[in-house]
C-alpha cells in the first residue's frame, strides 16, 4: 500500500480529525492553535506494519507551541518527531516501546533549519531492523533494533500529525511546559502548522493486522491475506543510513510520550480509530471509495482496512479515557459520508 495525499486539493476521508478543526487552503491543511486546549490533528483510519512516512510541512511558531508527527500503535509503541515553536532550527526525534517512558532518555535534538519559514520534507523510515529520521532527504538520526534496548517499536501503527500547546500550564504538567519552552502566550497567536503533502508506504501487505499473542513482538503480528514485510521491496528511495548527521546536542530529557494534545505528558485525549469497511478501497490519493466506483486507479489487490485488535493483555491497554472503537451501528453514517465524497 502506498498513498500520496496532496492537501492543497482539500480534505481526504482516510484521515479523521480531532482536537480542533483543521482547515484547507492553497498551501495545504492548517492546524491552528489559538486558545487553551486546542490541539487539531489528523489520524489515519488505516495502519502500517513497518513503512515510510514523508510529510512536507511548515512548522508552527510560538513559545510553547508544538508541531508533531507521530506513529503510534494500539500497543503504545511510538515513533515521533516534534518541532518546538520556540526553536526554528531543530526538531526532536523520539521513540517509545509499549508506552514505557523510562527516564525520558530517548529523545534527541536534530538539525532542521528554517522549519517555520519554508516547507520541508521530513521522513520516518521504519523497518524491523532500524528507524531512520530524515530532513530534506538527509538522514539525521538512525536507531537500530539493538540500540533500543528492548524498547523498539514493532507493532502496527496509525499515523497522526497536528499542533498543540505543550506550554499551556492549565493543561500540562510542569515538566511538559518546561520542555515545550512555555508558557504559551495566546495573545501572540494564532499559531499554525501547515502540511502540504503526505506520502505513506506500508511495507507489509494484507487486509488486516492481528496480534497473535501478548508478546508485542513483530514476529507475533499476523497479516490477514498478506505478509508482514511483504512490500519491503516497495521502499523506493530508502535513506542511505551512512549519511546520518550527528545530533545537534545530547539526548533530551522530559520529552513526553503519547502523541498529540494537551494533558500530562502530551498524550492525546482523543484517539479517533476505525477501519475501512469491507467492499471499499482506498485510491492512490487517499480517498476511500466503494470498490465498484469509477476511479483512475485503486489498490484493489491490496485492501487497506488494517485495524488490529488491541492486545488482550490488560496491563498494556491504553488509559481508561481512551474511547471505544467505532461501533457497527455508526457505519451507516460513515458510509454516507464516503458516498458523499465519491460524488464530489
């Protein structure tokens, strides 16, 4: 599976919005923070099991404001890039395994020049062996499986991106406010992150991912009607890991886990999830349509309703505040929305 979404052409229904209202214009999709608690974001309805995510975007300015790109699994594996509005020359790369933060010693500052003044392409390339974070085609950090010390992310991920105020003391712990270089002064806003384009390639195939046991290992993941790493040859322009530049400074303390949004540690308070229903497919531009619809090309040979059930291990479940998955009774509304999109 590979999609190429051009947000300058408007909204696509393979991503769900939450935390605020993303807006669309000639530059792409904007995620604007203008008041406390606002954290607009988009979350993919599909999952990838190893893969490559490329986002061309301009980061939000402002002390305490954070622009984020997050890959996160139901098992709380996570790969992040965070851009602080107080620093237009760097980004922070991070990872977590099963939601375990440890001593918050996995974050790293990496060079990302002019990230608020111009559109730049940022890439996360994730395989069973290593993760490579890149800026404008140059690798800035490489993490190997061995270097992760047992915390390597390796379960199916959703893709999330958006902006939030880590510097809001009314919604975040003191450590998060300090990390975000807050407090946020909303009178100087609004503050907007703009994403022009996103390309996502799934390195595995199949119509659904399932957890075969509670180990949390990638070898336990089952790809229904497909194969984990079955599309690894579709990597295309994988980064040259030997070109990695050194970190701008040492490991960063107190980098929060949990995705995008206000709250202790920066965890998202809303996790929109769902699946692409049977009989529907996703086009190369990220549009969900009925399988029989007239479209230029669809991925009919590789369905994309990739929604793994959560691990049965209760200790690894997301917090109780996490809402349940979309109920079957809600699908008529979803299908109506999809049908409306197809008629556009």
